[in-house]
């Protein structure tokens, strides 16, 4: 049987009867237990009180005062109002004065008032089948069926002894073919009979009044004559003695029978009392059983019923039993109150227990006592949680992961587990406390049907006190979290002793774990925001979440800055060349990954707002600090590049593998098998990294920051560009100096090698070796730069050409005298050099060549 289906009545026995008829109802889904059955309507009359549930397919009930044919409707909690495929016909029957009946019978039409005078009277009709119209039977002619008449007169009957008698029914049933004249004659006959019946006794007395008086006079005379003749009173005395003897004899004959009758009547009366009041006598046992079964509703209903019936009784036996019931109920109240104060407990169970206690008229205010007790308990477990984790905290708590001895299991730092447990305690318990308080002040805990006349009154003055309890609990939670992660943000009004109460954590929590803490706090705040908390509570909890978010953002940005500054230890000096960025190492990509991962992580944990949360960049101080940190984050790569360029390092980092015994600088065209990279190689690689970072990576990072809501990033971009341009100039000048100085320094020495003199110069046959050496060194610089970053070739070569042209011009201008061959030799060499580097000649270099040729 499905408990959710509507009830269906498919059978009833018997199908008709007077009020009080015992009916067996059969069907489907008639309730899965007696409590599920909430209504049984027979012919429109609710007969639930007389119904006895037997099974989901059978109910035994007694019919009520319903008249006519109607449906039998069963109503259950699980299935609602049902239907039926059969019906029941209720009717009234004439009940004699000595017959028992389940309802009150109007005997005004069936029993004459003359019976109390001891005289018989004629009934309304001498026979049940006597026709009051005095019309003969219509014979075998077809008559209306009872079903047709019920359809025409659903609430009427053709029986004249019933109060819902219908004359139309009677005429259709017995005289539907009688003519109108015959019906008029029948009406006249009925009027005559009614008149004769109402005037008969009065007329009889009037007619025989003299005879009646004569009889009374005769009886009086006889008595007077008898008293006169019986002077001695012997006859009267003898008559009295005879009567007394007859009475004594009768008593002797029937004394034993009458004694047994009196004893039987006494026993019957006692059993009747026990049967009639068995509810009270069985109540102590039933209360005990129902309490053991946990059926508290039945206990309360029985007690309320007994209290309404026997609370003011004067019968000693009833008072004794009722006193025992009261003792049991007092113990029951204490048990319920004890259960109510036991925590943790579910909200629904608390509401039930409070309703039970209110229904039992428990002394005090159980709902308010429960609220106060639950708030104290919540405060206690929050402080106990703090003490427990402080005791378990160890010096290694600051490590991001802790490896247990002899196993590969990693555990969270103690403070992380502490914040998780704090949030879990508040999230699971505070909503129940708040909802219970709301139910208390809204009156949802009062059951008016059970409280009776002593209605439970809510103390509205405690509403502000309850709000303060909620605010105190949230403030405690906020201060516990702040003491663990933001001790500098604890309220200034707190004394040193109060701050110590919230805990002192010596170790600094790693930044890697802060996002997890922020997630727990934000989830806790979001769940509490759904409660519509009163007063300062939302402000306290939202400020905590905001401060945790900003602290997490600043900490992660600082940690990212530190990680970027340590990137130089990861440099491998392996140059990878592509068409877009030229030649760079992996360092710029690592820098970009760190920044992007930090931005994305902060967006998921901090920046992205949940419903009801304030904008993280809404405060000016946060905007200013975040912009400064973002600027430092973008510039943190500059010291790393500077360190790698100007501080000698071992190529390949600090690896200890056998393959790294020989460090190698690899390009597409060169391999340097050295233990330490040369200074000029470091300079050109870092110069390429710096240029690639400044031109491509920084704009992408700024765009990503703007995309995620960071403010004033254009200002940070400008400051960052200046730092990278400074580094670029520094690296470029150092590289030019490093590459051009050897070339320029050897020009004058090599020009005059072999005691060459411009005065005695022979006829030129070509350029001399010193110029070839200069050109080869410039080609070497060109090749080195091209191998790392082709985009720097023009910029570097132009500077080298300028330095060479300046030096050659200076040397030639220092010559005091040339012979003809010397002049020609100088022009040939200048022209050769000029033609060789003509693609990289700048206006300054061109001017130098002109001055040398002049």
C-alpha cells in the first residue's frame, strides 16, 4: 500500500441502518496507523470519535444522525480526503419508551402524555399500515421505487413517525394514481379523525361529569359508614395486621433473592464505574508506556484530558489516582527540561521539547532558558577550541606542510585546522540559535490548543537582550580569528588581559595557507548573511571578512615579490630564440607565470565578490596599498636581472648532477663550455630579457591587472617602464663599453705597429691589418648579438661604429704630417671602413668620418 495515495472506500456492511449502527468499512489507503486517520464522514456527519482503525484496509465505526443516502469519506494525513464507490443509507425508526437508543428520540408523536396518568390512550394510528386518508389500496399498480424517491427527496422520508416526513413522498409512494377528488375526500376524513382525537377525552368528561361525581360521593359515604359501624376499629386493625403479615411473609420469601440482587447491583455499579472511568485508572500505566516509547504527544494529550476532567474532583479515589498522574508528569517535565538543556541538539528537537514543556505549563520560561544555555554553550566551545589548538600547536606550525614520522601523510598547520573548526562551529550552531530565537519571539513555539486558558506569554523585553547575545557571540568569533591572523587589528579598547584571552600565536602563518583561511571565513560570513542578523553583527562579521581578504591580498603580493626576487637562482642561461621575442631565457616566462598565478589566485579568493560583500578596492587605503604593491610586483624583476648581469654566477644554477659538471651557455650558433659565463655574455642575455619583459610581458601583466579590477595600473605601468628603461640603459651602456673598449683600445697601437709613419708611408696596396682586425672584431660583436637577439644588432653595432669612428678620427687628427702616400693610405682605410659599416653609420659617425677625411 502506498502511504501517499488518497483513501478509497470500496465496501461497507451493512449498507443502511439507524443512528448508532455498527458499520464495517473496507477499502484502500485508509491510513497507516490510528494517528494518520483524521476524519470519517458518514452521510456528511463526522464520526471520527466512534471510529476504530483496524488496518490500512479496514475501519469499524458507528453511524451518526445522518439522514438519507450518502457517501462514506475517509480523510488521512498522508493521503488527504478520499473517495468512495459505495454509499450508506441512514434512517430514523420509531423507538418505544422501553427501548434503548444511541440518540435522543422525540416521543411527542409516538407516546401520549396520558400514559403518566395511568390511562391508556389511542395511538395516532391503530395499525402501521392504516391509511390516514381512509382511501383503499390501489391494488397491484406499479409504484415508485425507493431509489427514485431518494433521488427526488434526498433529505426526506415517507415514514410519518420520523421528523423529516415528506407528504409528497407519501402520496407518490401510496397514492400516485389517486384522483384529486379522492384526495380531497381523504383530507376531509383525516381532519375529522384529528378533531375527534383531540376532543374525545374532554367530551367524555363533560358528558359523564355527574356520574363521576356520584361515584366519588358513594365511595366517601361507604368509608364513613364503615368507620361508624366499626366502633372498636377491629376490622381496620385486623386489615392492618393482615397487610403487615403479608409484607413480612413476602420479605421472608424474597430476602435472599433481594440480597443477592443488591450485591449484584453493587458489583455491577463498581464495574460500571471502572468501565466508565477506565481512562483515569489506566492513565498512570499508559503514561509510563508512552514515555518509554517516546510518544510524548500522546502523554500530553492524555494529561490535558485528565486535567480537564479530574483536576477539581472531590471523589477520593479519583483524587488519589490523579495525584499519582501529577507526580509522573512532574518527573516527565524534569526529563524534558534536562533533554532540552543537553547540547548539541537539533533545532527541530528543541522546538518540540519547548512546545511539550509549554503545553505542560512548565514553570519559568523554557524557551528563553534554552536560548541562554545555548549561547553560553556556543561561547564555551569556541574558547575550548582555541585552548585545544593552542596546546597542540608546535614550533613547526609555521611550515606549510608537516610530515609525520614513518609515514607519507601530510597535515595542515595547527592554525589552519583551528580556523576551519571555528568556522564550522559558528556556521552549524549560530543559525539554530538565531532561528530558535525568532521562533520564540514570533510565537511559533506556542500551541494554543494545548495551553488552554493559561496562555503562554512572550517576554518581548528580552528581544534586545537576545540581539546582544548574538552580537557578543559573533564578536567573540571575530576576535578569536583576529588574534590568530590579524592581532594588530584587535579593538584598541581591549586590555592586554582581554587580548590574551583570545590567544597568542607566536608563529607567522605562511602565505600559501591564507587563501584557505579566507575561503572558510567568507563561506561562514555568506551563510550567516542569509539569517538577516540584527544590530552590529553584520558589520562585525563583514569587517572581519574584509580585513582577512585585504591581508591575504597584501601577503600574497609580498610573497610573489619575494619569489620574483629569488628567480636569479633558477637561471639556466639557455637562450631560446623565436621570431616574436628574439633570444631570451626562461626567466621572463617564470616571472610572468608568477604574476599571473598570483593575480588569478587573488581573484578567486579575494577580489571576486560574493553577494552582499563590499568591493575590495572600495576603500582608498586599500586602493593605494594594492597599487603600490602591484607596482613593486612588476618592478621586482629588475633587481633580479641586474643581479644576474653584474654578479658572477655559475651557469646552470646550483645543480649537483654529473651532467652539470661542465656548465654550458647555448645559443643557436655558439656554445661556451666554461664554468662561469663571461660578463659580456651575461649582459647581452639580460639586455634581451629586459627588453622582452619591458616591451611585451609588462603590458600583458598590466592588462591582466586591469581586467581583474586593480585600480591606477596606468600609473604603475609608467613607473615600471621607467625602472626597466633605466636597467636597459645601464645594461646597454655596460655591454657597449665591454665590447667597444677592446676594439677602440687596440686601434692606435695596431695602427703604428712595425714603426709605421705617415710621413714615410709607401704606396698603398690595400688596407692594413689593424683595420682588418677592427672589422673582424666588429663582425664578432655583430654575430654575438645576432645569436642572442637580432633586434639588438642595429642598436649595438651603431654604438660600436660610433666608438670606432671617434677613435680613428682622433688618431688621424693627431697626425702632424702626411706624405702623399700617407694621405692616400689614410683615405683608403677610412673609405674601406666606411663602406664596410655603411648600414650602421649614424649621423655622428658620418660626421667623424668627414672630419677624418678633411
